[in-house]
């Protein structure tokens, strides 16, 4: 597991594809190792020019506005995870026999001989929350750890910096996994699989295949969702180390080699002696904040990874009790006139929105934005019985409106024909009009935010501000 796989970077010509959160650190690290670094970037805006100036001051070559041409003499490409596999640069690299790594692959290759093992998490939804829960549990066990990958500390900084870790909790996106062929985790979890980023991957099969890479070479446990057969199928297809086990999690009573829930108690029937007869109590459902079904599933996945690493049950309980979710993840904003207002702006796809809607009843649902190629029939059909009303915002709201007409024709719908940021205040006011005492007004857009807002955080902030104005 340990040991650097590329030892001599001196003079090696590496092209870094893309500036930004992964490209700039990768360029710095490689330059520091003695590599000859060229950064190529499609964009040539003010931010890119500022980043380029910083790197050029170190002696790194930067080419802005030209991400398609392979620089002469390139021996390796390190790409930002978001660069699509069909870009001309990668076709040129394939023709020239030049390997392509992502920043995660680079970090894996740069680990030292005493490197901390990785507990890795992927899935369409819940990755960040699960990794943060896992960190809370590992810290409760007294372990030195950090949330890294798609979250928190830079993975490159974590493996090349001075700080020593006992174990790393690594969030990995499908993009990152696509460009990380040799990563081998101690244990890993795929939380769920639903259509997402299909414009990037090209097909659901390709998306699932990239997610499944997280199980390759696992040593101790491949954690899967017993309610999502596709995740179990990925475990069956994975080439793991001898003795690695498949460990499921379920919101029901667990079978042997699973974690689950019995009478409001999270229990472990995987990491116990004689799992056919025994179960270990880990925590109560009431210890999870918020205790929505999908969040309990996240907690079970985090617990499974922690238990695979040998963490005692008491630390699982203490870590889950101490955990608080980030803003904009099923965050209760306020109660106004007996109606609860909940911000789940992070629900940027249909799978996340379905999980959010399943946690409340009755609901006035605020939805819409950029659909990213999604369809909404399954989501609407599943939620129809709990909808008091719907307020639609954003560029692709018609897709949701049409699904509502097909599957929930009796539910009142307010369609706001505007995409300015002020639309959120009007949306909240319309939702208030539709809601009755005891209802929940839920922002779970099922869409990306960039048609109206800089990101989902800004969208959630606008919702919270609008709710505060209601109660003023």
C-alpha cells in the first residue's frame, strides 16, 4: 500500500489541465518536486489570469485559452476532474501514449511509505455528509484524521504536508474516480446510484462503472446500500484483496454482515463476533441530526466504514451525536405561523430531492433551476401523495410542471416566470399562501442553481433571507 510509485520527478515534463481548486495545487506540488510544469486552461478570464500570474512567478509555464493542444514533450497529464474524457487534449495524449491522471491519482502516487490509509465514499447523494459524519466518529475514537478529496483539506496537501494522519476520510466524485485508476482504499462505500452527470460520462453504465472503481483493491470492507441493488452489483464486479468483505447497510432489520435499524437503534451485525447470533448497538436514531431516512442511511454507511477500521461502538455513538450537518442540507430555517421552512438547496438532483421530500408530510415544495438533462416523472410520482402545493422557479421549471401535470394533476402549482434572484422572495411568499399550519415549506430544487445563483449556497441563503422577511 505504501511507497511512492513515481520517485523521480526531476525534469519530467508534466502538463496540468485546468486551473482552479485542483489544478493550481497540483502545479505547485509538481514544480516543487522538480518537474517541468506547463498548465493549459480553456478560459482566459480575470480569475484565470490572476492564477496564471501566481504560477508564472514560480517559473511555471501557463497557456490560457488553449486547452486542446498537447504541449510538446509532455510525459504525463494531470487533469482537473471536471475535464470531460472526450476533450481533444486527451485524444492527443492517447495517440502519443501519454498517461492521464487526476489530482486524486497524483495524490495516491505521492503518498509516503507510512501513508495513512483511505476510507473512501462516493455515491450520487450524501457523500459530503457521510464523510463529515465519518470524521466526527474517527475523531471521537481519538484518531488523527481529515475530510479530504472533494471536500475540506486538499488531498495533495494531506499526503505531502507535514501533518501526520492515522486515517483519511476521502470523498470521491465520479469525475475524480474516472481519472484515478490505481487508488486502493482500506474500505469504501457507494451510498446510492441515480442518473447524474450523464452529459459528462455519456451513459448511466459509464457513470456506474466510474463509481464502482472505488471498490477496486479494497482490503477490509466494500460497503453497499442494501436498498440499492446497483451498489451491490458494483461490489460483486470489483476485484478486491483476499478477505475483503461485502457489508450492507439498511434502514430495516440487518441481516448478518449488515448494519441496520431495530426499534430505533442503529445496530451492527457485520463487525461482531458470530454475526449470525449477535448484534452490537451503536447509536439511537435520535442521535442523528436531522433523523430523516436518508440521513440515517448516511450515518449507517459512516458507521460501517469506521467499524471496518476498528473503531469501537462508543465512538460511533459519540461521533454521530456530535455531528451537525452543513448549511443548506435539510436545515430548519424557522417556523412562521405554524409552518416549518426547510432549506435543502443542496438537493441539486432528483435523487437528493426525493430523499428530502420523503422526510416531510405534507409539503409545499419549491423546485426548479437547471435540470442538467434530468427527467422528473419518477420523482413527482413518488412524492405526489405528500404535496400540498408546488412553487416552480428557474430556467427548466417547465420540465417539472409537465411531470406534475402527468402524475399529480390535482396539486396546485405556482409557476414563477422569472429567473432573477428576487424570484426567491416571491416563491416563499407564494409557498406561504399555499401552506397550512403543520405543513413544511421545503426548498429541494432537484436542479442546479447556476441559472439564477452563483451556487446552491447562495440559493439557500436567498431562501433563508426570504423566510426571515416573512417573520419580520
